[in-house]
């Protein structure tokens, strides 16, 4: 190990270990997203995926719909309350 340190800090150029330079691949253009519309049918915004929403988003959604919910309720309870109106 001491020999390795001597070689590392000495001025003569002994054998050195070089790491190969690796460059990451970068795509030239991002891929386009596919449309979810099928033969003229579109998803309605009225049908919102409540399970994928966060609790603050659910509280805001219920407020917009005029549904009174308890902010300390669990997320599953909020989803049920919003679905049932």
C-alpha cells in the first residue's frame, strides 16, 4: 500500500489505472404519448379517479362539489362520502 501511495504522489509516471469514460445515452426526441380516445369516445372529466387523488385533493374536490366532509376522516372514508354524494 505504501508503494502505491509513493507511486501516486511521485513525479515519475509509473503504471496508472484509468477508468473508461462512460457517457449516458440520451434520446434525441421524447416519445409522443398515445391518445386514450377510442373511435370518437372520450373520457369524461366528470368521472374522476378518486382513489388516485391525495387526501388534500379529495377535500378540495368535495368542497367544489358542495359535499360536507370531515377533514380528519380517513382517505377511504372521504372517497366513499364523495361517491355517495
